[in-house]
């Protein structure tokens, strides 16, 4: 019953980070081709990389700062919700039933106790 309510509540949700799900969001820059040089290269466009690049540029506006991201800014951990808590040891009831069938009641009890 709980899963049915969750599916209903999330029916219209899209797996897109809030800050990228806007009509005015900038288009991705073209892929980097060839060689470039910079005073500072920041690898990774998550929160940490973005702040590092921004603060480096703010501290010295004449500094050439390049941010290199393999996919898109905020794609990996930054684009995923980490603000949740779950007692599931099986990553959800459906997954638990498929993989641990007979053991699920014990795993569910242990997860709640944990």
C-alpha cells in the first residue's frame, strides 16, 4: 500500500535536478576539442567544482579558469537527492522481493531496527 501511494505522489515527477529544470536554463557548452591552457583547471562540475572555479575567478578575475565536466554540470551526486533516510536494506520492497524473497521479512525487521 505504501508503494502505491508513493508511486501516485511521484507520478508527475521528472528525474531532473530542480536547477536544470527551467525554461531559461543555459544550453550545454560545446564539447572541448583539442588543447587548451589555463591557470587553473577544475575537474568536475558538481557543487565543489563549481564553487572552486567561481571562488578562484573571484579572487583573481584575470586568472584563466577552465571547468571540465564529463557529462553536464550537476550530473552526478550534485544532481541527485541525498536528503532521505530509508530503513530498507534491499533498496526497496520490489528489489528485495526479487532478490531475497524468503529473507525479506527478516531484512525488513533488521532495517527498521537499525
